[in-house]
């Protein structure tokens, strides 16, 4: 590899190296054209153009799966209407595909209270799958309750009732709703919460010397003789 930096890439191994790096051999050779070829393009195949050297762009067959890992792509999703901000939340397309969440059904939110600590911190960012509203006992869902967005563990109860449980049960006791109360209080399941940000909002205590001397003063001199 060190010789390649000093003397250049050997022409005889150009295609091989391009394959290993998942880049275009034409771009590697001349600096022209796209750096990355189509993700599902195979280098070798029967459709090589006559009289031209074999390259990824000109002689390949398309495959059903990618030959190289696709680049990371972010998807922006809207916030739930209960939030007045026009911000959008970024989630990787890989995350959505891995959980089989359609981008059009993804919705963002923020954790506005402390009912789900320590698993979801207050102020954390959430992502919701509106395509999954059927309650699976013990899963975390976003719920509209008389116009308020709430994040809870949900459990089915006999007769169409509902149990809403908080992770912080000491401050937020379980709530039980009958089938009739669910409609009277306009309870709607928004969707399954499939992702949330990890936020450590519990800062360790600041040392005394940092209080008095500032950041630079907190750097103590190395001890001698130990």
C-alpha cells in the first residue's frame, strides 16, 4: 500500500483495487466520471463493449443485491402536530429499513416529561412508526390523550380496556381506562416508538477547584515520587 502512494497504482491491478475500494476504475485512473459506481453493478459480464477496456461502468451486469455497501442516507421526518416547531428529525434510512418502517409513516417527537426515565430521558428525541398501532403488551407507544401526546408502555385489558404504565412508576402510577373511557377521553394510539436518543442529563458534580479556578485551574500538576 505504501508503494502505491509513492509510485501510483499499477495499471494491471486497477480493476482489482477499484473493486476492493468500491470505487470506479475510470475515476481511479483518470479522475473523471462518478467516484462511486451504481451499488448493484458487477464488474465482469458478457456485455463488455468491444474494443474498450473492461470497466465497472461499461461492462457490468446488474445484480439483485448491492456489490458494495450503500452510502449512509438520512431521512428527515416531521414532528407530531402537538409540537409547534417546524424542525425535522433525521433518522438513517438503514434504521428505517432494518425495522421495516416506511419513511412516510415515521413521525418525530420529544419526551416532554420524566415519566419514562431511566429508559427515555426527559428531552430525548423520539421516532414513531404510525403503521404499528395494534397494541403488543409491554411495548412503548405514543398515545394522544385528550390532545396531549404521551409516551407509555401499553397493555390490553378485558373488554377493550387499556393500561398505561410509566417506567418511572414511583412518580407516575399506572392508569387504567375502560373501553368507554378510551372514547370519552379521546385516546388514540399514534404508533410504536421504535427509536429514541440517548441523553445523559445527569452531570457529575464539578470539583471544587474547577468552581474557583475555571477549567484550566482544574488541571492539577502531576504528583512527584508516586
